[in-house]
C-alpha cells in the first residue's frame, strides 16, 4: 500500500475505522471533561497529516504527540517514494545506494517477509503499482503484455543486501521498491520506542486506522472496534495493551472499469489486483509485523492466510 499525498481515500478509512477505534477512549475523555473527578487525568489529543494519512495521538502526557510526529516525519523522509529526496526515491533512481541504517533495516525485514510469505508480500511490486495507475491516481486496466514485462522486475530475490556497509543493490535496471505496505508500521514502532525512551507509557497512536495501544487507560485496556468493510456495523471489539492492529482492505483505494472492481493491493506473483476477500485485520506485538501480515494475508486469501499465521504464533487475524 503506497502512502500518497492524495489523502481522500485514506480519510475515508480514518472515518470508518480510525474514528471507531478511538470511540472508547473519547467516551472516557468526555466523561472526565464533563464530570471531572478528584485526581482525574488530563488527556491530550494531537493530529497531524503524515505519510498520506491522518495521525492521531492520545495520551495523558502532552509530549507524546510531538514525539510521535517527529519520528513519523523522519521515517517518511527516508522511505516515501513520493519525496524525490528520500532514500527510497534515490535508490529507485540509482539502483544501488548506501542507506541509513533504518532504511537498510526495513528493506532487510521486507525481504524476510517476502520469503516467509512465498512472495505474497513483496516490496518490488512498485512497477506493477505504477502500471495500474495507483501511484499517480490515473487508474487503468493493464494489458497482459505490460504485466508480463513488469513481472520480470518483481521478486525480492533481485534485491542484494551488502550488510557490511548498508548498501542495497537491484539486480535489474528498472527495478523499484514501494515500502507503503510496511513503512507506516515501522514508523509507529519507531515512535513507540521513542515514547518509552521518554518514560511515556500510556498512549494510543492511530495512523489512518493502523493502531498501537501503548500501556492502558486508567479504566483498563484500550478498546478497539472492528468495522465491517461492507456494512455500517461493528463486528467486534478488541481490548489491547502493548499491541498493534493493522487492517488491509479493498475499500482503501480502488477503481471500477466495465463493472469490475480493482483494488490497490497487487498480487506480486500474478501482477493483478487482489480479489476474493474484503479486509484483513491483524493484531500482534509489532506494528511493522501487523502492517506486513495484513497485506500478505489479504493477497493469500483466507485459507492460505490462516496457514501463514501459524508461522507467527503471536499474531491473530480477522478475515472478511
């Protein structure tokens, strides 16, 4: 999933998922503001547009928002393919580049997820994302011939890692990577680490529907509602502490042509947009892992996705 400057589709996700996710906490905050108790904890809520989506930070520590936004902004400047000066953009142009340790780390983790998922998660999918028009939002149905040509550039085995000096090299000219399906989760994990370094242990980070629940509220664990992707109803509520939730779905970005729906998640193995299930919600310890797994399971489908989960016993998933 690419993080684009065009935010309308992401704001839809925020409204149907992100707002619901925060509902339990806002109820708590409203009670404290309208009927304050002796010793009640003051709550701070900050918002910022980053990585193509709206980030929301809720915490009793007023420093939390600034810390999270600074770290997310730093990661965005490294990893966004929409920023020409970013390391990912420079790597896509040059085909070989010495990288910041964080950029090298996430590309290495991306290769590991690619191998673990049998290629269902693959950041070299970028040429296919471009081909279908999801990068510039000029959507079009790609021809079989063009898909076949683009697929020659896809495959995590074509990324060479030089660990001694943090250099990443592409085997073939024309290769590109798109870290949109893992970068936001990585940014959240980095932000959580910074919060802990600053002794902030209670915080909810909601990045356009991807959430990390750090610690717990005075009244108990954070309550996260799961929205049905096709109906205006909540299908369940998660109670979380020190966990991340990520949802991948076909409602985030899509287009119709000749009555057929094409979603923005491309199967790197076939070159075509994924169809079959509507959404996947993954809960696990790491936001990076939740981000990558939700995309991989969406690509694999229900049965193979459930098989994949056996490799990640700390993760659970709800598949629609």
